[in-house]
C-alpha cells in the first residue's frame, strides 16, 4: 500500500480536465491505481455530480483536481489584438470572431461554491494545479480528512508546496501533455525534464514525489521509482481508453503519426500547454503574431473557433493535449491498461 495514495500500485491517472470521466477514474482505482477527476472546467454542481457518479462505480479512493490560477488581468488592447489575429480563421468558416472574451473557468482561489462542495463531499485526495489555495482552505481540507497534492515544475514551487503543508508533490516535467502546472506563466521556465525534476525534488524536499511527464509504460514507471518517486502519473497513456471523453478526432490524431509531433504553446489557452501541432498553433505562432490573451480568455476564443470548425468536419483548431511520448499510446480499456502497466513494471524490476 502506497501511503500517500492509498493504492496497491504506484500508478496515478492524470486528472485531464475535459478528458477524465467518472468511468475512467473508477476503472483505474478499481484496478489498483489512483483514478482522478479534473473538475477545473466544471461548475461546483457539475463537479459534485461527477464525484457522486465516481463513488457509485468504485469503493476505492480517487483524486479530485482543481485549478488555482490567478484570475485573468484584463487588457482590452491585448484581447482585441488577439481577436483580430483570429478573425481570418473564423472567416474561413463564414463566421465572425467574438466581439469580446469571457473568463470561462473560475479559479478555485475565488470559487467558494467549489470549496464548500469539496468540504461536503470529502474526496480522499484533492490536488492543485497552477498554484496553491489559501492557507485557510488547505487547513479546512486537512481538518476534513482530505489529503492534498500539488503540481510543481521547479524547486521553488515544490518548496512553496512543502511550506504550505501539502501532503505530496506531483513533479511535472517538460515532456508532459496538457497544461504546465507552473504557478506564474510569466516567469522564466527552465523546462526541467521529468528525470531531472524528480531527482531534484526527491533530494531537496521531504515530501513524497509523484513523477509526471513522458511516462507511458511499466518501464517508465520503474525508472521514476528508481529516481526516488513513490509513484508515476500518466495522462496521455489513458486518453485512448474507451472510458475517456476524448472525441473521435482526438483519438484519430493521437493514434496517428501526428500524435508524435507536439509543441508547448500558450496560444490555445493563454497558458503554456503541450498538444498536437495543428493549423491553429501554426497560425498563432507565425512570425509577427501578437501575444495571446491571458488564460483562460484565449481558451474562450479557441473553443468557439473549434466548435464552428468541427461542424465542417475540421479538427485543426482543437486542443488535443498530448505528451512527448504519445507514440507509445495504446488503445485499451482502463482497467486492462493498468494491469498491463503493472505487469510491465514487475518485469522491469527483475
């Protein structure tokens, strides 16, 4: 039993907001790993329903992840310049770019309803991405018997996590798909690999470390454990599972040669995130492009464009998040995938 996770296996399914589902989280937990729900894009009541549904599918522990980003700083000119830059893409589908951008995700830092919901539901583990909530909220979750995890991309963030009284650190290397968990997206990012970051955090902090980024099979999990991690977190590895919410276009891209071409970019959402390169990324990173609107304002525009393009059968404007080892993806039911990972881990340890 892994104390921090309450699991038999050192395997964590990454939360992946928009892709994780109660069915996926429950299947992973039932197979001996730690399933996760990403509720950062949900309302408090949507999140509550997902937690209740997951509990109906498993009696085991699972993780609930929230976004702790600073609310967007509005800049009318920056937002207008970004919308103007996207106008030709909207025009290709006979549509107008939106007149303004909306902050589509409320941060857990200011979401009282989500906080109260978590205190009511008391999931076994709550994890934080993009930063940390207030000391009072961390203390309240601890008093409710909830364990906590938080993502770090460097030593300074890990030290802040340790000082805040969090129970464990997710060490997110640059190889990881999806959003970087960096606290300040404007700060210089040394872009540490999972290998380097895990070793630094194991050596320089006292908390258990969960390695994340580029891990897709049992040999990768074994390598993370050999570096001193107590477990490995896998995200891209679970996207092709039938229990995930990934749509047909996402699955097709991830399982094709395109899945091997990823880029870390802020143009889709306003925060650095790694995904499969597409027309949206290429247009928005072309020479002379303006800065994207801040997170999550830029995401509002990208999602609107994708919705319009998808009606015409195009997936060239979707956020298809994927890590650098996406070529190792396997299309298996989640429980079967966890079992396969466990067997590979055992074989790698011989």
